[in-house]
C-alpha cells in the first residue's frame, strides 16, 4: 500500500492552501471548517495559521497541530466533487 505524501503547500488566503500531493493531485483546500478542538483553535488566528511547514508527509504548525495527508487529500476530493455537481 502506497502512502500519500504532501509535496508542496502554499498559503493562499484565509485558511486556504494550495497543495500538491505525490500522486499528482493538486488544488486548493479550505481548512476553516476543520479548526475545532484545543490543538486546532490557535490556527484560527491567520498569523499563526500561516506559520505551517512541511514535516515529512504533511503540514505541521509550531504547536504540533497537523493533518494526515490522506485527510487533506479527502478534503481536496470532496471540493472537486462539489464543484462537479454544481
């Protein structure tokens, strides 16, 4: 089984990132609805949100918050499906 890796992530605006995965999938994900719970609450602050870095296969913030690359990929796929049905 091949594991997904996030190759690039670039800040766009708000809580949106342009991402590229090692399977060739790319696009913009919006994490604004995903920032619930104690570890993710600090990410609501845009200045803190922008401090992410690539760490191995995914993105991580200074407080240790991260998202599994598979989850980020699923958000990208869900956004694509929403656009296709619109």
